[in-house]
């Protein structure tokens, strides 16, 4: 037994190597920014756990899983350590499955080190945000897909189980993850049905494992969800219920600002009505097509009045949108700039330093207490340098989306064939899922673009001879 274990470790030494490198780098960064970068959303979820009142401001399971981790160690540190390990395992599996000569292993090692030290990868790995784990689960699916690409999709039962778990996690961690998971499952079965003439029904039958795991987990998690969310509902006061607004309300109020800014509203009665929700001049000044928060969190927004006249407002918004579709189209082209525009005038939000500036009114007291200040200061210099124009354009996720597609076209033609497109499918589905519902220009929503590009670039480098050397 001991000999078998030793032989297995020797056989998989590179798997351990590609896993341990990110762990070492992220651990150093974690100590530099100890106890990690704590975001407002992360703090909000942690406060829910500590009060034992989990609400639906974030997808339930993303908070509930933090709750489970807190039972191991009741600090945010445990969540950050967990996501550091998830990235490391994910990346280790991906690199290990890139079959190449031993002389290329050094390239993979150097690439892994540089990739993990990249500011956005390094900092986000130690940032408490559900979106980080969502991204890692998403790329983990790409890693499993790549394993299949390399061995004609001869998955074992553990691969199918893992894929089912990952689809459940993507589904459960972000609202747009529901769209991503469902689209992925639909595409998966379309491909299996199309290929059944060549492969028979064996892959189609095995895929039942994926769906069984996916549906089973959704069923199981519905039990604590029904119990714990009831506690939150019962805790709401009548006044709080009366002033709560939905996502539809937020969208409509935000986009009404586009109509006001474009001077589409000329009727005096309509203007008087809107003025009671938010003063018209204020509405013009705070409307920002790049981010919703400036409108819906405005101190001048009269929620109670809005909710009393909600139906009238929604009807008015639809009416003006039907009359002025170009205003809505212009709004979306700007609001989704990070998804589609590689040189947008706004690079979005890259949260780097501690969030103590949010202050105590938000229940936010997080403060960085660096254990290695010298290295932290050096890394801060690298981050600050990367944020200076024109280098800050490198934070534009649309750039990496388009470059990934270009490299995939080359790899499909020269090395892997059409099946390599499946590798970037999670990234593409994430982009599609965000197009109609992107609320704010945070890079965390499209963090998958950066990691997917890293993966596709590594494949491109490893296969450069097949691409450039003529036979």
C-alpha cells in the first residue's frame, strides 16, 4: 500500500507542483494583506452569518456555505483560505492535463508563477467576494472540459460527479449563474444528441450522473434555505417591508434617468410625478449609465412615494421606452461597456486596498494588519503602476474576451479542432448571461475573462511549434 501511494505521488508530481505554487504565492499575499481584502458584500454576508439571519440580498447558498465554513473557524479568514485552495486545485488540474514534453514543464511553472503574481489574480484570490468563488467554479468547468478534450471525453465517474457539483455551485453563487448553468446543460445535451451517431448513447447515459448530482444538490439545499430564510422574513418590520424595492424597480428607476437626461419627458404632469420620486435636476446629475448605485442609493430617492405609485411609474417607464428605444439601446451600450468595449472610457472598479473607508454606518470595521509590510509595499507599487494610463486598459475584460476568441480560432485551426471552443464556453456563457442584466461595472462579474485568457494563452505557448512551424 505504501509503495502504491509513493508511486502515485511520483506519477502525479507535477499535479502537486502546479497546485502548490499558487498556494505558496497566495499565502504570502494573504499575510501581506492580512486578514485579506474584505469587501462590502463580503462583510454584509458575514454579518448575516453572525446574526444568524440569512437574507436573499445574495444567492442563499453563497452565504450558507460561508456559514458552514464558519463552523470550522469563525472568521472570514477560513473563507479566503478555502478560495485560495479552490484556485490552486483548479489550476493544478488544468496544468497537469496539458500533455507535453518534459522540457515544457518549466514553461508551465514560470507561467503559473507570473500568472498568480498578476495584480488582479493575486489580489482577487485573497478578496472576500462570492464572485471570486463563482469565477473559480466556472473555470474549474473549463479545466474539466479540457481534460475531456485531451482524452476524447473519456471521463470517469468522478469527473461526471465533479461536473454536476460545479454546475450546482455556478447556479447557486450568482443570479446570472442560473442562466450560465442552464445554457451549459442545454448545449451539453445538444452536443451529445448530435454526436450519438458516432459515439452511440454511452456518453448520453453517463451524463445522467451530472444531472442527478445537480438536481440532488438543489433539492438538498432547499431544506436549509426554507428554514433559514423564514427567520429573516419573520424579522422584517412592517415598515421595512413597505420600503423594500425589487430588482425590476431598480432597473426601471435607473433607466428612467436615461430618458430624463435625453429630455424625452416633456409632459408637465409626468415631470411633476417623477420629481416627487427624485428631483429632476438631481436625477440628471446622478444618472450614470455605467453604474446603477448612484441612482438607487441616492439620499433623494423617495422609496415610500415610489412604492405607493409603483404601477403608475412602471407603466410610464414602459411607455417612454417604447417611444424612445434608441435611449434604452444607448444606455445598454454604455452600461455593458466592460463586456463589449475594449477601450471604454471607464475601466470599472478594481478594489485593491482595505475597505475600512466604508465605515461603521455599514457595520464595516475591517482593517488590514500586514504581517509582511515590506512585500506588501512592493506589491502595492506594482498595482499602482498597473493602474496608470495606458496600462489600466489591461483591466478591460473585453480585451481578454476578444483575445481569447482570437487565440481559440488559431488553436482550433492548428491544434485541437473545433472542440477547443468548449474550453472557453463558460466564459462566453457568462458574457451572454450578463448582457441583459449587468447592473454595475465591477470587474468581479467578468473576472472569468482574465483567468480564461490565462488558460488559453498557456495552451497557445505550449503549442507554439504546431502553430508556427511549417511541416
